[in-house]
């Protein structure tokens, strides 16, 4: 891509109910109009779509490919290249254990293993009952607080396997959406 | 178009504001302190000031990182004419006590006082972080009140672009992203390249686990970065700029977006900046979690909305970068140095640090240390000074084993080299690199082959897959390390490991692959006996 290109198609200005039947696509359309359908906005748009839908499925990827006039293979390629995009519905609660260097030195691996065992959820996956998603992150930049865990958006400092299990246990026991 | 900001007037107003309140309470609201409960403490102090009717006496200011993250949340209390006081571990109750006891009754809260007259603070020389813990990152006036945007104003109204490049060249500033390329030369390359559209890119894709200085600059002093970008663009003739930020740093994105909006309104960005001919458009681009995007050609691909896959250089980005146009990529910390250099001069900057390694470097101290957090020190101080004096040594009476610098591209330095000065060249001679400035200290309990395996797993995950030495080599290296650390390795495995390290280092396409073997090679070099101890005994392997 040597020249900056823009998809020329402009959908209708004001979308009432979205033709797909899912009005959340209106938010995507609005963003695309704002950036003038610039194809280099693909990653930004994927971020937005994941924020809105929680994950990216084939339908969403095809929709973006169509809207930005990009080959679906390229959209799929970009989405799968980057770690932060996910293609499965996340669980009710999200637990991210930082496995950066400082956290590793202070025993983050143990924490991941224990949570994975006790809650029967694979690292990087979601429990079968959909209650918990366990992820690992390569450094969230809070190394002074190692080891760090992010539970439903809350950064928890100086974790031990026990405190981490307690925290996750309490969140899962409370049930419902985070 | 609105009238441009009057920097002089705003800064005068900020100064007089500073003298209006007998008490000023600065509360660190950076990520580390927030996760330790700074938000609740701030609320508590705010309400108590209201309740005690102290609103005319005391002013509460949310600030950026004060550095000593392990003691957070930190609060500084400044009383006019009296030495400042620092509090550690300020929760909501302590926050309320600070207002009622210290501010109202003039009796400091003894339990949480922190003596900040320690090397951790006194050995620092702050340029990049000079506003950390001082200004309110969300108010442009606060930055202007600390001489912000003065350099940009002077540069674009009174200096020719070539003069600016010359000052940067004379300062000796080297790229803070890790490789240490002379910044002045890079600027001159972009200035010399032909083209209507030129780009400046600030690299805030701080992927090296253990480093978070770029995040701190972007979150706590976003206008400093914008000013640095403005000066760089003016000097090189660029009209568009991107700031590439890791998606893991949502607060940095939010604050930068806001800072850009405000700066545009104040005519410090956009068309005809401060009514001059100079125009610059700045946009934020968010990464999506790929370490390789720290490599400049991969970063450019990612900004263009594609997969972050590096390409061969030359052509260098300064010839062919974004959409084929000349592009210069500077690290966030590098650009954050620029406003101060332009304000204080090249001679002042080059008087700090050592010959060939001028200025300061920010390090993120982490791992087995008493004091962890962010420090900024002159280049050339010794590792021993950083670890033992500033970091306060190893906790629990344990022994120092290694300092890891440069993350997955760097290496481990053993205790016998603690007296090495910290600069680009000395660290490279030890088989490590400066990198972006992560410094993880490990005590005697840490196994070096395990650390090497940890980093190899990282590089293996992050390899983009374009070239086979890196794609396949890192997997094989990881397998060998797995064998060795699980106790079934043989002498031949170590020989294979070493050989393959050299192949991957010498034949990979980009920096990720070329440096991926460094943690293995440096631990093999400094801690070989640990590898040997893990091997199966000779008899067993023959049996």
C-alpha cells in the first residue's frame, strides 16, 4: 500500500434501524464516516468493534471488509495477527495476570497455574460454564507493584496465589456480569 | 480560528495562583498509585477540605508519577515558606488525617511520613520526568506554568529549521528506544529528504516488559511529548505526526487525545501554529498487542492498518516510510528530552552524563529491590549505585544475583560487573543493551536458565513469522531450554543451543530475531555453571 486510499462507498447518512438487524452496527458506521472510510483505520475500527460486541466473529469481520473495501483475507489476517483481538465470547468475569519480567520474577506463573487449576479454565481461554476468562498480559507497566493481576478492570497489586484465588473466587461467586 | 494562546500571560497567572494558597497538596494519581487506592484518598482529602472550610487555604492538585511506586499512594504537602513533606501509603483515612491534622492543626501525620532525603530521590537528575509529581497532566495551563511550550514558541518564531537540527546534534542526544542512534543525524536525514508530505512518528509501543517510562511521559506530561513532536516536525519539515501507543495503555491514549484537542484549540497544533506559517497535524494510533511493532518498519505497517511485519532496510523510513513518504520515528522518551534541550541549550545538556553518552536515562526499577519505581539518572552512573544506593539493595537480606536490562532483547549482568557505568556502549560490551530502560533485579533464588527460557518463550510468541531463523529458531531454542531446565539436557544440547543462538542472531531479518538470543547468550556467558548443574550426569546420559 504505497498510496493512501479511501473506500469510495458512502452508506446512507442517517441509519435508522440497521439493515443487519443489529443496531450496534450503526456505531461502527458512524465511526467509519467520521474517518472517511480510510482503509488505514482498520485496526482502530477493529478495536471499536471489539469494544461494542465483546469479540469479533466472522460476520463482523466481513462487514468491515465490505465497508472498507478490503479483501476479507486481509481483515482476517490483521485481526488474527494482533494479540488483543479475540474471536470468542468472553466469560462473565475477566482475570488478566501480568506475566511481564518483574511479575515473572515474583511468581506470576504460579498464580496463573493455580487459577487455571482451581477454576478449570485454560490460560488464554474461557471456562466452559462461561463464568471466567483467564488471560495473561506481557507487562501492564505497573512493575513496582509486582505481581499484578487485573480482575474485572481493577488492578490488584502484590498478589500471592492465595490472594488471587480469593479475589477470583469472590468475583465468580458473586455471579452475573462484571 | 481562535486566537493563539498567550503563553506569557497564562504562565504569569499560574505563578500567581501558586502563591495564592498557603498549602498545596499534590497527590500522585498515576496508574501504580491509583491501583493502590489513590482515588479514594483523593476523594477523602477533597471532601475534608470542603468540610473543614479550607478551600481558600489549601489546594489539592492531582499529579503524575512521583517515582517511588512501591510506597504509593504518595502525597506531597507543600506549605509556603516551609520545607515540603512526603507521605507514603496514603489511604482514605490517612488522607483525611493529612487535612485535619497537618493542614488544619499543623501537626504532621507521623505514622505515614516518608523521609524523602534518600539517594532514590537525591541522586536523580530530572529532565524527562521533571514535571512528574509536579503538574496536573490534564491542565495545559499547569504545563505552561512550568515553562511549557516556551521552546516551541521560540523555535518556530525565531529559529531556522537547520539551526534546530544543529542544536540537537550538538547536544549529543541519542535515541532512547534502545539502539542509541544519534538523534541529530536522524533529523538531518529527514530534513534533507525531498517530498511534500513528511511524517514524524512518536514510538510509544513500549513492549519491553518491565519498562514503563514512555507510559509515564504520555500519561503524566502529554504536552511535553506534543511540544517535542512540534519541534521535531518544524526542524525536519514534517506536516503530519502520529503517536503510536500500546493498546495496553488506555489512560495514556485518553490523556493524549485530550491534550491534542486542547493544544489544537490553543493553536499550538493544527494550521498556522501561533500564527506562523508552520502547520502540524498530530494523531494517535493504537496498537493491538504485538511486540514486533516496536521495530520501526513494523510500526509503520501497523499505522497503515496492516499486519505489523517488518521489512528489509534500506530503504530506511527517512527515505520511504508511511505511504511511501519520508518518515522519522523517534522514541517517546527521546522526544520528551527535546523541549528542555531547546530551552536550556546543547551545552547544558551535553554537560550531563559522559562523553558520547550525554543527558539522562529513565530506568524502571523492578524485581527484588527495596525501592521500586521510576528513576532518571545521568548517563554513566554505575549499576551498583542504582541497585544498592537508589534501589536500597535486596530485601530480606538476600544476595544480589543479576540485573536484567533491555528486556527480551537484552541480557543479564552479574555482580562482578556492578561497577560498570550505565551507558549504551558499556552495556553492549557486557552482552546486554540499554534497551528502553527496564532494569529488573534478581536475587539469589532466581534461576538464570529459567529466566532465559522465560524470555525465549516471549520472543517465540512475539515472532511475526516472516523470516525462518526467527520463526523456527526461537521455537527450537525454547525446546532446548525446556529440556535443560527440566533436567534432561545434555552437553550436546548446550552446544546446539549456543550454535543456534548465533545462527538466529546473525540471520534474522529484524531486531526482534537478531536480539532474541541475547538473554540466552548473556546468561550462558555470565552464569554457565547454572546450566551445567542442570544437565543429566555423564553416566546417566551414557546409560
